[in-house]
């Protein structure tokens, strides 16, 4: 099986980022929330889809 260089780079970058926080998910999540606060223009929000109604028999 061939290795995809883009996938390998993505995995390497993800691992390096997680290593900065000793793979602590709470610390990673806190850092991501902080980044969201610093750069709100980078967030994307979509309008909610209308709810689906269940059909009753």
C-alpha cells in the first residue's frame, strides 16, 4: 500500500500539536477554545437545518 504524503504530513502535524500538551485532551480543547476567541473571523457557522418530523402511522 502506498503512503499518501498529505496524510503523513497531517498525522505528523497532529502528533506534534498533541505533544505540546502531553496528549492531554482537556489542555488541547482549552487551547482550541482560546484560538477561537483570538480569531473569531476564522469560525464558520451555518444556519440550522429544519428539524425532521417523524411520520406517524
